[in-house]
C-alpha cells in the first residue's frame, strides 16, 4: 500500500506513517490486496483526504467500514461509484435531504461533490475484504483515523461533526466540544431509520446554518 495522500494532510500526519502500528498496517494491507479481493481499489484508499484537503475541511461525516460489494466503495464514507445502486443507508441519507431541503433524490450516489466542498467523508476503517464486513477492523486503521479526528479537533475551529449511530457517537470523546459543533442522530441504516432515529434530524440544513453562523460558505448538498 502506497500512502497516496494530499500534502496538506501529510503536514500533520507524517509522524503517524513512521510509527510501528502503521508500518504493520501497511504490511497487512499489502498482503490482503495481494491474496484477496479488497475494496476500495488501492488507488482510492485515501480518496477522502485527496478530495478534501486539510485546509478545506468544514464538515466531518464518520462512517465505519467501506462497502464490501463489487464496485461499490470509492474511498468516501457512505458513497458509491457512479452507476452503482444506492445501498440502504445512502438511500435514507438522500431521503432525509429531500425531506429537509426539498432537494430531489439524485441519480448518482457518488459523494465526491460533497468532499470537494469540504466534507470529509471518513470511514474509521479504510479498507475491507470483499463480502466480509469488518474484515479489516482492529489492524491499525482505527488508530490512524482517531488521530485524524483528534488532529482536526486540535488544529481547526468551528467544524461540524455529524455523528450517526452508536459507533460514530463514540468518537465524540476525541472532539473538543468547546470549539466545534456536534450533531448526533441514529444511523441512516433501515434498522435505525425505520425506528424513528434518523428521519427528521435535519442535519443538512442544521449544518449549513452552523456554517453560516461562523461565516463559512455552506454546502450544496444537491447531486446531479
């Protein structure tokens, strides 16, 4: 695995790349990609960082694992490649945007346009073995992405963190709540959403309201 990550992030994360846990992680990922089908493709592993530079981060959405189906994952949490059917969680995200902002349900589930505007779509684990959810957990990715969250918290101000579901909410302890905005809700997965823990959270309008209050340009959530 080559750490192909935007220079703006290297400024803060280079020390991590030299630590024993990360070198072990690189060895593990290289072996996994050589011996199994894994996602996303190797060149997309750090897409979340390469489409959203450190300087541009306004919003952080935390996911858990990449999608493990063929052709789905593209390195951004909750996002799928163009032409791929929308997984249930992504469908519910788009339905909430429709309810919240009146934006029509999109054709593409590719969230790159959000990332390009400053939304860091960060999975806690950046890779996965095909058809095996959670297969790359507890091999170092979580330690790395926790550092990412802490670094954003320490080095920036007025970031909106969207914590959806129990897993993401546990990351709250990494965030300085005195200088950042945290919006929490249930997960957009059908299990949570159908119990009433997702729909109506209005996180997308609330995010833009918070950004406006601190004089930061808002996110255009509409996808074409």
